[in-house]
């Protein structure tokens, strides 16, 4: 059975979570797994030269994630290397409007070190999910008037 994503790197989950910070700004978090179709297992840190992530909002505004991190340990199974990926950024409140955006992952994966191996990228639509920690912040929360 051929995976429709078998010809390039992709993410297992693309939900961007938005958390309200105590300082009034918002924190964007992506927790996913970078999936690399391959015929053999390998250490991604040995071959991944660069990686970055950005969001393009419905308004057309683009924002880079402040940090992108990969776990050194990964595993190989059924034709894919899997590595944990975390991306995060802090933005001013009200900067993220809407519920869907484009996520672009830009990476340079080099197995030979030859200059002809160029950086690549992929894009996918992602949901923007607001997380509420305090029930009083929920927009539909019933408030007591007593």
C-alpha cells in the first residue's frame, strides 16, 4: 500500500495550539513528528543542516516561529524515519485571527554534502486551536451575577 506522502518529508500532526500567556501575549506551539520516507534508519541530526517553520495567516501576514527543535532520538519502522518536532513562538495578542493558516516547513537535508543538494520546503493547511486554561476566560462560560 503506497502512502500518498511517500515522496517527501511531512508532519504527522499539524495542529497549532495558541495559549494565552500571563503577560498578555500569546504562545504558539506545534508538537508533531517529522516523517522521512526512507529505506533505512538513520540519525536525522547527522544529515539535517537547517530547519525552520513559518505561518501564513488568512490576512496574508507571514510569521516565523522563534524556535524549532528536533529530538535526537528517532525510530525507523515500515519505511519511515520518525523524529519528534517542536516549534514555538510568542506573538502579541490579537495578531492571530482566524482558525486556519498555511504552515511552511523549510529544511535542508543533505546525505552527501554535495552543493547540488538544495534546501526544500513543503506547505500544508493547519488548524489554529485556542487553548483556554482558566474557565472564566472561556467565551461561552456562564458567569454568576450573584
